[in-house]
């Protein structure tokens, strides 16, 4: 990890204690407290990309790798008719349908949702507990529970990533660097997946874009699609992140005006698809 990446991680609010528990309740409580919304904001962007891919790739279902999948939040939003507010209420209200710690209740909740049948999700995350939950309740079909910053993919995990159509991420860039994304793309490269990532300010995306260029992908930062990630957790976090953004020459007007941290959107497509 570079010095700049380490500096950003040191400045950010630490959610790590909520990510690898058997149940997602602490995760949703902690994210709700900071009005974490990037997955909800990202959903219509991903849905448009899925529509574009569907016109080119007629097979069903489309296979999506979610890097930093944790408890399957992106899969829940993209495959079910649920909003992030629906999930916050289900997990955090005392009488919410997911407030219990009974696996059958959780499985029944997601089984009874109106689901898209044309999407297949593979979750990748170092948190085995979070991925295990997402798989057990049916949000993802396969789990790759490895820290690819430090470990190589096993052949079994490489097989799980093959034939992907789309690779997405909404909050992991910085924790997952070019080392993770390179291993993921190498495993899936034969099927030429697109890569759609929201990178929270002030994390850069240049190294990942340069790596993907080696596979023949063109990366575009779509400035009109940047989205709110979450509120600053403390005044100190705000000061630190704004200072890092200034160092990197990033436009911080939205952060200063709203009190929210934003995420830049990057879309990488094979050159033959870039039009």
C-alpha cells in the first residue's frame, strides 16, 4: 500500500468492526448512523450499465462480481425491489422482519421478494462471516472470501470468477487496490467483463485504470455520475479528508457545501465496446 493510500485510510472512519460478524445488524446500524447511501445512489447507474450489457450479451443470467460485497447489499438492491431505506428498517427497527437472529427468517424474507432472475452475483470480500451470510440467505451464488491484497486466488476461487460480465464496487477502492482488481480481472478476462466502480474521495483510480488498460479496457471518469457516499463522521475526519483532497488537487466544493463525502464513478469497457 502506498503512503498516500495509508494516509487516506488513517483519515477515514473505521467500520471494520462491523464487517465480519455472523449477522449484519451492527453493519446496518453503523452505516445508518452516517447516512451511508452510495449503494442506493449507485443502483440506477448499475442498472443502466446492465441494460447496455444485456443488449450485447444475450445469454442469461449476466454474471456480476461485487468486489467488497460484505453482506450482499448491492446484490439485494439490484436483484430485489428493495430500497436501502427498506433494508435499514428491516434490520434496525426492533420489530423489523430482519431484526431477529434466525437464519430461516432471513432466508424467508429474501425468498419472498420479487427477484430478478437474469442476474447472478459472486461476492468477493475478505470478511468470511459477511459473505457467508450473503450466501446463506441467497443474495449471492458464490463467495470468494480472500484478502487479495496479500494472498493469491486459489484455482477454486478463480473458477468462481470466470465468465463474468460485469465487475462492480461501491466502497472498497482504497482498501482494495490495483493488486485486488488485477487478480479479479485476470481470472475473468476471457469473458471481457466491464468494470464499474465508485471510488470514495480522496482515493484515486489511476493505478486501477492503468492496469485495466493492459487488458484493452478504456476507463472514463463520469463526473456527472459522482454520488454521495455518506456523511463525515467527525469534524476531524472532515478536516483530514478535505486536506488530502486539496493535496491531490480534487474539487472539494460538494464536500464543503453538504457535509457529505462523495464518490467518483469510473467505467471501464473493452475498446470494442467503448462507443
